[in-house]
C-alpha cells in the first residue's frame, strides 16, 4: 500500500545534499519574474533617443530647418521646371494689362499639353533678334546666389532675352489691319480689342498676313509702344515659333496691390471663324 507522505531523501555517502543547486544565473521567465516584453525594449530605446536629442537641442533644430529648406528648394525647382515659372516685366509694351516691374507666373503647360488660344498673353524666347544683345552681367560677390535662386525658381527671371505679348493669330489665321472702321480682322471678321491701352488711340500700321504652321502672330496691348510682330516683318515675317514659347502668363504675383489672374478675352474672339 503506498504511503501518504513523501519519502525523506537519504543522505549520500559523500556528504553532498540531494537538493539540486540553484544556478548562478536565471533565464528570463523561469525564475518566477515576467520576461521583459517588446514594450519594455521600446521604452528603453525611446529613453536613449530622448537622451541623445535632449543632449543637443540646437543641432536638432538646425537639422529640421535644413530639411525644410531642402524640401522647399526641390519643390520650387520641380514647379519651375514643369508647372510655373516667374518672370519680370521690364517694358511698357503690355500696359495696362502689365505694368513695368510686375512679376508674373507663367503656366508652362501651354502650348503643350494644353492648347494655345487667341488672346493668351505669352512669354517667349527672343530667338529672332528682336532685342539688342544683352549687356554682360556685372559680377558681384553674391551674383551666384541670385543666379542659383533664379535657377530653382525662387526669384523671377530678369533676363532681357524674353518678351511678353498677346497672341492674335494662330497657325492658319488670316490677320489684316485694318478694315474701314480701323479694326483688326481675323479670317475676315472684325474684332473689338477690349485689352488695348485706352489712354492712347492706336496708330494704324497696315499689314496683311497669313500665319504659317507652327507659328503665331503676336502684338502688344500698348500698341503705340510695342515693337511686336508688326515691327519685325522683315525677320521671318514677324512670326514667332511655337517652340520658342515659354508658356502662358497666368497671374500677376507682385506687387501685392496688383495680384490678379490674366484674362485672354474669349468674348473678343468667339465670333472668329475657323480656318478654312
């Protein structure tokens, strides 16, 4: 019959105890204490990170500022390259639409992928020699800073080798000045040019042109003070290549009291018939 009490271990002949010795080390979870979990390790890591950042708060602040600046420069460059670009207006050829020293943003998605329209105000490169050669730029100690900011799009392009005019004739259009009433006609239809500077009566300068494929006919809103297509008919007929267009002027961004979007006056051209 089994006994109801545990048998007392007999002493060993070598004097050692039968009770197993407790090891000098313990495995987490086997000694009766809970093992440190993932949360415990995260807390320790967070404490170390906090200790490092709190050790030099100025360095962390400078790192954040540098990150913001880099992101702003990259975004500005991408916007300037693919969407919008800033330009400076140096002349009075587009008064009252644009004043001298206005800063404008140009939509680079026109004429591609978005189509150009009659009445659009456009900025284009002077590849026809309409402007005198630009004088050599004076080099100063910080010229490279201004050039860099212009390159990434944070400053407007002050280059005098760009011009800004309004598109009057698209490829295939027959543009004539003027009819018996002194009005411009496009494809035989007279138009009422609401955008012309009202301060002066435009002088009549007769011409009769048909715009070739891949080109446009442009004129300034300040007709008596604009050396536009009419003044350069001896150079490629006065036409501008579509590939030379930087884009469509979309908005006046500076000065603040002149901020506005630019109108292309679709009502002026809505009755012009399509090219036959």
